[in-house]
C-alpha cells in the first residue's frame, strides 16, 4: 500500500489538503478537504472522505455544523476523482456559503 499526502494552495487563505491510500491501483481510503483561514485558524469548509466505509461529502458552516451527503459512484477511485475536481472548481462558492453561515 502507498500513502500519498499533499496540500495545494487555492488562494491567499485557502487550500486543498489530500491524503489517500492506494493498493494495486485502487484507492483504499481517502480524505480531500477544502480549508479556509478564518478567525486566525484553518477551518474545514468541505471534506470528502471514506471514514464511515462509504464515500461521502461533509459540508460545514461557520459554526462547525456539517451536512453529510453520500456519493453515489461505483468505487473510491471515481469518488476521489470527483472530489478533487469539485473542490478545485467550486472552492470559492463553498467559501461564500461557509462565511454566510
């Protein structure tokens, strides 16, 4: 198994952090999250992960309340690809929603 971890800067106070574990070309688990620097600390705005045995998205508000949405895709490889593309394309929209509460 191979663990990969990296951070991508999206804006001056915004970043995407990813950790995934791959075995023989298949994703075994992953976490991809968009974070913004707000009130002196990094806050998770949207996180895609496989923490509960299925791929899902947690979208947070500025109070830390999350809405969990399952991803209806065939496998974790597809879910990871979707998560990366969504966060890279829509982080600024998620940021605005987060800041509005």
